[in-house]
């Protein structure tokens, strides 16, 4: 069993902020493309030196007036990671429910065995088709239960088979979302301090930042946007939870959930690295929160980043409030075409 404490605030993972590709030819092409992307400034969101995130855990002990109803929704395609997730999820409140999707009965048995000593809320494992990676399960497997909870933590057993990025990226995502009791308490306090906050997701993995634009996903995203009642623009800044792990109020996902997507809306698995329905939807989560009337914020566990200059750690409730009130990127202004004035 792996030690989940490596995700906690005392662990320094900054040395793992970069990665290499297995094939040296592809590696050279990737490095060249990365340099061109940085030089051209086409990365999707704010430049890295102006992209501030909230450091977790906070530098003070936040007070919670109540414990929200929490669920963790996990797509567990790789059951060998189930024991690691079972350890991490012990950082959630005692009433937390665990909702897990996977694609075979054999995996279901392995997952339930890994959660055999789980002593918090109920664990439910559902079998789903192997379509849409973690995205289809997010939007189809447990939507009948989301209304039971104030907050849902969306995770998946992330691996990146074509490079060494997978484990370091997974550490970063999990560390910033549920890496310790204090990280979870900080995020719950953040939602309590800002009732209009709908989505909290980790700052981008540093090697992935050049690929946080539309890439090859604009056409599919535009079609989905039209179904959501907006016309997307290609040239504006975008923002989204890269890696598709985040905390959310279920109501903040309504513009996507009401589309009624099914597993059949996602292509069959073919080891795709981009240009799928899942990649398009991933880029719409933060915008969907805004369309639902909520805001979004990014968090970062400092130990997971080499560049920590834009990570703001609040030292008091006043610091937290100041960060919440600071001007934010409005995706409705940058991702959506505005009507022309006549």
C-alpha cells in the first residue's frame, strides 16, 4: 500500500514538476512545440506570472460553522490505486459518501476490498461502459445522487501512459484537493466563506500549462456551448480544471448536466490524448459554473510547484476574504461572444 502522506503539506514534490516522454523523437517534438507555444502566448488562461491561486492548507485554522454534506465521486479505471484513494479519502468529513464507477465486475471486487476498512459513510460502486474516460461517469453514473450533497469532490485514478507526467500530475491534483485534513478543511472553509463559489480546482500542472488552450477541441466545445445557450469564441482566454479533478456545488454543473449526455455521446476508447468529447467538456466546467450563477477559484498545494510566487497563502480570515474579493477572470467575457451593439 502506498503512503498517502506524500500528498500532505510536509511533502515537497517540486522536483517532479517536469516530465519526459518515453519516445525521444516525440520528446524533442514536444519540447519544440512547448517553446513555440510559450513564445506565441497562445496558452489558454492568464500568463503564469499573473495567474494567482490560493495556497492550501491555509496559514491559519479556519472555523466551520457546520459540516457540509460531502461525497467523493471517483472513476476508478485503475483499481490498483484504490487503496491509495481509500487512505486519502479519510481526510474527508466523517459523514462523507464515496461513489465509485468502474468498468468490470472484477475491478469492482478489487475496489470494494480496498475499501474494506472504510469507516465513514457508505461506499457504492457502479459498473459503467469504458467510454469517455472519467468524464462520462462524472456526467452519467451518479447524477441521480448529486442533489443529496452540498459539495462533491470529483476524482479519478489518473495515469498518463504515454509519459512520466501521470504520477506527478496525480500527486499535484490530489494534494491540492484532499491531500491532508487541513487541505480539506481549508477548502470547506473557502466554500463556506463564499456562498457564490461553485467550483474549486487545482492550479495547472506546470508542464501542462502550454496545452491549456482549446487545442483541437474548439469545434466540439462550440457545439456543446450552443446547446448550453452560448456562442464560444476561439480567441479569448479560457480556464478550466486541467486533469478534470475538482470540488463543486452540484448546482454549478447544471448547464452541463442538463444536456443529458450518455455514454454513447463519447467515442470508444482508443488511447486518445486530445480532440474527444471529454476534452471539450473539460474546458467548459468553469464557464458552466459562471453560467449557473457561481464563481470559481484555483487552489495550489505549494509543495507540488516549483514556481510558488503566485500562490497566496492566507494567514487570517481577513486574508482569505481579501483573496475572495480580488478581481477575477470572467469567462463569460473572454470565452463567450458578446452580442454586437446596433
